[in-house]
């Protein structure tokens, strides 16, 4: 499809930033809105409802009523499965529209909204739909005089608070397992990218998820978000976002009803390339492709690269040769692979990190500037720093932008020690042909996922989450169902 077609569609697409409560689009109770600015060109594309604690109070009552009358939880797993399969199918049917909204809202290339975000979201909903009727309860091995049944029940009202970097996918990782288990859900998308979450709720209703079961409250974190996290009738929070806000959410739970809090937080993932890596070209392509995918705005981006000293020059030469293919372009052009940074706040933050790298003495090998400023949007060149040391801010803190920091090592154990020298523990990579080194590194790296001789494999069947301050839960896979269920033991005297 040519570049022009997506621009034509963008000019006419319906943008509706109103909340979705009890099966209907409604404004915030206060009537307040805020501007939705597209990072593609810096222009306003619509108004977003500015929900606050009054909307949260009303929506929690609705979600609670939907849970208590069992209009969704009371359906058999096979009935819920049927509806959720329809939901997944309709996500695919509305794929072009959802992809365009995602690109306009957060700036990612339309190519990836179409080929990654929409299919991954549909697959997540489908996967949990297909899982529901394969989850069995248990009978404990007690004695002949009693039966001890261990059954799963939905938690109740689940609030899902999600970030802007993969708005639909992050929403689906929460809502799909929570809905599958029969909960009522209130989704709070990021104020920076609310549009696809709102459309997902409409599509869910069209598929047959009853009104009141899946609600979406757009708004700011310090208003709608904190009101949800502090609410005494919310039973569980599924949170994905920064470590800083994750800590606040846990505090809010402690200040209120001690609701269950599951956190998927930030990362500063290491990627270790040994001189005996099986294929240097593949290692370079993966390292560069993974850090720049989604403009570097990925929690698991391998932003700290450790290269064995003896292959440093060759690796860097190959990496620099790839840089031109990641030059930012118009996100609505189907050939673009690197789009816009989500907003001017994030743009300034990324540029601040680049300035700090320069000021602290790192060597800038590529990029380092804004680009496409004439578009009015927010774009940053793919950037590489070398001669980086572990005390620099660009190595210690999550940048969440297209910035790679390169360090070298001569002994694998030193690289592993430095790789673990971080508050985060989301993912890690190691490249070597030596199975013993690979196994040793995989065992020693403190991360929820370790990749060996690749970096970007992912699947619904495997858990996704972090060690340390990267969070306490796991999204995806059957393990995520545990987050949205209570275990009940029923003793029966025979
Ligand atoms: P953020 O923490 O600023 O915001 C996340 C969500 O929390 C948003 O919806 C926001 O409105 C809300 N929020 C903000 N303040 C709040 C408050 N006081 N109370 C309640 N809610 C509040 O994060 P972000 O900038 O949207 O996203 C980027 C972060 O998300 C990065 O740190 C990234 O690593 C992380 N992330 C983690 C994963 C993972 O699976 N581990 C996946 C994607 C993103």
C-alpha cells in the first residue's frame, strides 16, 4: 500500500477519546478533556476524556455490580471462550483501523502496527480464550474421610493500568487473562495513547462481552490512575509501567484495601556477545534491530551491549553499517521502520540522556540528534555510544529511546557481573558457541528471560516479566491466569 493511502485514511478516521463505561461511550463526569497530540506531526487529533476519581467511583460500582450478578463470571468456560474467540476475530477484522489509530496515537511505524501490534493483540485474546476450558481444578491428597477441593475463582474487580509503548498489546496481556477467568475489568490506558484501548472495549462489546464487564477510563495517572489504585473496592491491579510508578501503586494498595498488585516494570537489559558467537552478522543485526525496534521504547530493549574486546572493532563497523536502515521516517509510510517518539516530554528526556552521555565523556559513534523536525513530530536518530563506563547515567538509567551503550570485556564472568549490576532484571542476552559458557551465563544472569544466540524470540506460551525492580509478576502463558484468580479450599466431610 502506498504512503498516500494511510495519510488519506488518517484524514478521515474517527477519533473518539470518550470513556467506555457500562457498554457506552461517555464524557468524563466533569466534562473535562485534554488534547490528544499525534507524535507523527505534533498536531492535535482529538480530545481525550479526563476521567478522575468521580468517574472511577462510578465505574467501580458498575464493574462490581457486573461481577456480583455473575453476568460474565457465571458463564461456563466454554461460553466465555466462544465470546472471546469472537473478540479475537473482530480485532483482526478491525485490524487496519486499530493499526492506524495506534500509529497516529503513539508514533510507531504503520508497518509494525499492522504486522506486530494487531496480530499479537488478537493472538493474546485468542490464546486465553482457548485456555479457559483446559484449566482444571484440584483435589488435594488428604484422606478417605474428606475431600479437599482446591478451586480457582475470579478475584473480582481488576484494574489494569498500562503504558503507552505497546498500548494494545499491553492492554491485552492484562485484560485477556483477567476476562478469561471471569473478572470485571477497568482498563486505564496511558494518557499518551488511549485510542486503541477504547476501541478494544467497543469491539469486546460487539463480540458479546456483557456491558459493565470491560470498561475503559482514559485520563492521567495522578487522577484516574491513583484513584483506581487507592479504591477500596478494586480487588487487584495489573500494572505495567515505570518502576517509579510501580512503587507508588504498591504504596496505594497498602494505604487502601491491600489489593493484590502485579507489576511489570522497567528494564536496562544487557546483551553479551562473546568472540566465539556462532554468527557475528546475526549478533550485530539482532543487537541493533532489538534496540531500535519501536524507537527503543521497549521495556526489554537490550540497551547495554557488552562485546568481547577482541571483536569490538569488527562488531562496531558492522553495526555502523546498519544505522542508515534505521533512519526515522514518516510512520504512515509502509516502508518506515523507525517512527516517532511518543511525545515532546519523552523526546526531551531522551535528548537529555544523550547530552548526559556526551557530558560524561562517552564517545558518540552514531546519531545523537533530533531528526525530521520539519514534520512537527518528535524523532530521534538511532544513537550509539562507546567508551561507556558503568557509572554513567546512560548505563544506569532506563532511557526508553533509541540509544545503545557499548562496553567491552575480556572475561565472561566480568561481563556477567556488570550485566547484573543494575536494579533491573527483565531480560538478558548471551551469544556464544560454547554450550557450557551459554549455560553458565543463563544460570548467572538475574533476569526473567535470558536469550541465547538470539534476542527477540517471544511467544504467548512463555511467561514475560522481571526479577528485582523489573516487577513481581509474569504476563502471558498459563502463569498469568494465577494473577487474576483466588484459590479456594473447600473441605467436605464424607
Ligand atoms: P508510567 O509508569 O509513567 O505510566 C504507566 C501507567 O501508569 C500510565 O497509564 C500512567 O497514566 C499511569 N500512572 C502514572 N502515574 C500514576 C499514579 N500516580 N497512579 C496510578 N497510575 C499512574 O510508564 P510509561 O511512561 O507509560 O511507560 C514506560 C515504562 O513502562 C517503562 O519503564 C517501561 O520499561 C515500562 N514497561 C514495562 C513492561 C514490562 O512488561 N515489564 C512493558 C512495557 C513497558
